[in-house]
């Protein structure tokens, strides 16, 4: 793969990564009931960001991956602050009170902080595990980079997010259900996303 193509693909993947981070944070505002499990809406998109991070790492390097993770956290805080400001500004009453906006999109700061802390810790951990795997195995067992780095990081992410966001507000049995369902769904999505690491044919 030549340099221009690699740069273009990296740009697309980075843009997709940042977009999914934002969509996931918005989706997390609603808790869904899937069969017998309670799960936040962002769970269905967020796991893909870990594999996208791995692709960014493979196309660029560790430092750029870390910078993108930090940029994502900053963007999510900016989004929450923007929604907060829009929510407290007066509505045009000729249009209507528009309470729906505040009811849906006004940030719950505990969730915002939980998401930011979990993302920062888990995705930076993912980066370290991925780097360790590359140093140890080079071009062998490329699938293992994604599987092991994502599996461990998603476990930490789910536990951190749920504890920071919901501990004390939800009964313990529901909290455990949310943590378990988050881990289960995220790990399944990780397994589905593993083959995508082979879509990028480079020497890293």
C-alpha cells in the first residue's frame, strides 16, 4: 500500500472512529431492555471503536493512536457542554417550549464523566496491549492483537463505566445485569470485528 493510499484510509478510519465515539455517547443516554438484559444504547456501536483504534495503530503508530483517543474524549466533553448550553438558552416560544431537546440531549454529567474515564483508561490500555503483542509476535497472529487487546480493554471499560455511572443509583442486581450485558455484547461484537484487521495490507 502506497503512502497516499495509507494516509487516505487512515483519515477515513480516524473520522469513523471519532464519529462512532460521539454516536455511542448519545446512544448511552437510553437504557434498553434486550431480552432479559439491561443495556445502554451506545453498547451496540462503541465496541467497534476498539477495532478501529487497532486499525489506526496499524496504519500509523502508537503515539497517533493515543492522541486520537485523547481527542475523542475532548470532543465528547465539548459535545456535552454544547448540548448543555443549548439546553439552558431560552427557546423561541412561537415555535413551542421545545422541552424535548432538554429532556433527551441535556447531558447527565455523571454519565459524561463515566464515559470519559472509562474510554480514556480502556482505550489507552488497549493501545499498550496491542503494542506489546506487536513487539512480541511481529507479523504472526495478527488476529490476536485485536482479540486480546479488545477483550481485556472492553472488560475494564464496562466495569468502570457502569460503576461510575450507576453505582448507588441502581439496585445491585440491575447494576450487575448491566455490567454483564455490556461485557457480553461488546465481546461478541469484538469477535465479529476481528477479520477487519486483515483488510489493511501493510507491514505493521
